[in-house]
C-alpha cells in the first residue's frame, strides 16, 4: 500500500472514531447521568450511564474502603510530594 493511501486510511479511521456519537439512552430520567470512559487499550471512549442509586452505592463502597484503610492505620493514602530536587 502506498504511503498516501495509508495516510488517507489513517485519517479516515481517526475521523470516524472522533465523529461517532454515543447512542441515546431511551429512559434518560433526571437521575440518569452519562459520561464517556476510555477503557485501557481502547482509543475510542464509550458512553457509560449510571442511576442515582448506582452512584450512591459506589460512593458508599468507597467510603467503607476508606474507613477500613484508616482503621488499619493506613492514614493519609495520598502520595507524598517529592521534595528532593
């Protein structure tokens, strides 16, 4: 395949990937939130929608995990700033 054809094919693939719109969810009630996520190994993000109950459950699980880490003496789990220059 010539360089010009390969370049044209690459541009076409990129344009199609960027122009693809996520599908509309049929029941987009007030508690439904959608955002795009790019999975590891994928160059094209996909649309992910969650309900208020799913988001609340995920937050509850995160809070329980933080409490468990704090209870085991994990303390502050943020990475330390690199002050050695």
